[in-house]
């Protein structure tokens, strides 16, 4: 029969705490819950509480940032969104921006990742240089590209006129269609290295034996890429697409820095339109409804991607 050693010189409080810890240690589930409790509190404070608060605000006619009792309007704010043509335009514009930039970023990112995975002299330096656009803060890159696209003294106009590709300076951010696509250029420049890093990590998990077997079977470089490399990279590509799609639908900072949604609301994304209605127009109830709707759209798109990931993993 095991005899529990008697502690000497321990206070009753210390003895009780020790006994409680022993009971937690014997119950792994309870101990795990205690260890996770600080993280759960943080998630509730940073994610869940603001989400619930935003949902409640969307059901009221809140027109001030001051706390108080505001009239309950139910789904009125959401019905207003259905009739809001500007919101529909901003949502379609956001979807167009997101899917086009994501397609280009995935294409260029895969090619860049394959290049960075090759053996060549100075590869480590090239890898370090490539991630610079992604490492630059968005506000800084936005200010940089706004200067490049400046219609009066921008570097792009200077380069194109000096090479005689255009005859006179052009206002790259002066029309809605052109301004939107110039911002898309900035987005592709900034986030292609992000995709390339994911692709590079995925390429390094593919065994060399598979490529060697393909070479033995007479498969060339292109055929091995489409038959071996690309299928094995499918889960990585889909995960990257999910991340970039979520970021695209949340696009705000680069719009704020480069165009403030102009000209003529031509670069106004759904997230930026939410900011305008909530903080510029002081319509916090409608702004909250916009935020909840945008969150729902992102969740639907994410679920579609996740199902595609499961299918690729099964295959």
C-alpha cells in the first residue's frame, strides 16, 4: 500500500492548491481547459464580443458613436442594403478585384516559387530580395505606388515617355476603370511573393524520387510539372487562394492610401463603403449591417474553397 509523503512546513493554503493541481493533473480534460482559458478569453474579447456587438448594432438605428438607447429596427438595415445600388456595385467591384488579382498572384506566384526552388548561384540572396514587396507595410507601398502613378511627376509617366511608349503624361488614377486596375497592379506586386513562399514550401515537400521516376519514363520538364508537381501542390494552392480571397474581400487600407475610394467611387470596395457609411455618414447601424453581410459573403466563399480542398485531398 503506497503511503503518501507528509509535507513538512507547508501552509494549509499551499496544501489545498497542491491537492487541486493533483486532481487537475489526473483529469487531462480539465487541465487542458484551464490551460486554454486565457486564449479563450482573448478570442472572446477580440473576436466574439465585437462580432456579437456588431450584430446587435445592425438591428438598431444607431446614428452616433456615443452610447445610449437607440430604436430597434430589426432587419430594416439589411433591407436597405438590398435596395442600395452603391453597395451592390462595391460588392461586385470587390469580387472582380479579388478574383482577378488572386488569379494573377497564383499564376505568377507558382512560376516564381518554381524558380526559387531551382538550384542556382545566389539563390539565398534572390529569395531574400523577392519577399521585400510583401514585407513592406501596406501604407508605405500604397504611398510608393501613388507616387509612381502620379499624373504630373510620377515615375511611370517619366519612364513611358522617355521610351516613347506614350506621347504625353497620363492620369493613371484619374478615371475609375484605370484607377481600379492600377491598384490591382500594386496588389499583385505586393502579394505575389506571399504566394511564392507558400508554393516554395510545398515544392520542398515533394520527393525527388517522383521526378526521377518521371524522367525515367521519358517525361519532360513541362509534363512532369503538370503531372507531378501541380497535382501535389493543389492543397497548398487552394489554401493560399483562400487566404488571398479573404484578404481581397477585406481590402481597405490600400484603397484609403491611394484613392480614398475615388474617382467617382470607382475604387470603392465593400469594406471601404462600410467605412464610409459607418464613420463618414455616422450611420453605424447600416455600417454594422454592411460588415455582417460582408462577413457572411467571406464565409460562403471560404466554405466553397474548403470543400474544394477536401476534394483535392481525397483525390
